[in-house]
């Protein structure tokens, strides 16, 4: 096993859903920039990126959000509280934005992407999936959540994925009404308290041989 392989497994074995953050320790700017880039690099279906990520560091906002997060202290004590938002609708303008970004990044023509855009229109706007587009976008958001959790673990940053919150209240507090985005999940990030008893509990996972089947 290479050093990189062992480092990855050690990081994943060491991470856990942190219950107590040290409120005096903050993620430094350089480390946060890497985490921010890891979010931006998250893959998504069609490459459409139907999300936005709100990073809350304001003590006042964190206090308000804690009150609608089952009073979980992690929201207020963490360094960066990341709120994952999904698009509430997908429009042709969203597809045109991706096409324009692809043209700029790859030096291709808009015309060469017409068939690609047509596939997206047929699937996401005109097809059956259009009736469940928020569920589709939410699934994409969870890819970003997983990517940020793994990236944080590799950098020695602790986190606690959190569905225990009131999405509508988050939307109200964060002023998201009418924005085209809605809260789905959150991830407080920071550094664990040494006294957090959950940090030393053995990890409970089924063996890979029980979960992974080869055919």
C-alpha cells in the first residue's frame, strides 16, 4: 500500500460525525480555500452543477440557525457552517449557462453542443424527470456533501453532516425565498474538542466483503 493510500484510509477511519467543536479554533484561510475549491470541483449529472453553497461564519447567523437545527451546538461552535442548496427548478437558461461555460473552457462552438443541450432539454425540462427536478437536484447536492466531507478529512478538518434542521426556516433566515435555491443539508466544519467522547468510539462499519459484490 502506498503512502497516499494509507493516508486516505487513515483520514476516513479518523473522521466521525463531530458532536463537539472547539469554538476557539478556526479554519485558516489557506485550508478553507482548498475546501472551497473541492466543492467547486464536485462532479454532477450533465456537469450542470444545480447547487449553491452558503458558508456561514457570522456568529449572529449561526445562533439563529442553531435554533432551527434542533439546537445542535455544532452549528454555533463550528468554524464554518456550510449550507447546501439545490435548484428548485431547471430552466433553459440554466442549460444555456452551462453551454456558454463549456464554450469558454474548451474553445468549442455553441453549435457543436446543440445535441448535448437537446439531451438535457429532453430529460430535465420536457421529460418525466422534470416533474421531480428538486429530488434530482437534491441527489446532486449529496455528491457535493460527500466530496467536502472526504476533502475535509484529508486535511484534518472535522465535520458533522446534518439533516436535523428545518429547511424552510433556514430558507427564511438566509433570505432564499424567490432565489431559485432551497436548503437541503448542512455541514458544520471545524476542529473537535478533545473531550468529545464520540471521537474515540470504535467505528461501526460492515466489512467491505459484505457490502461489495463483484460479478
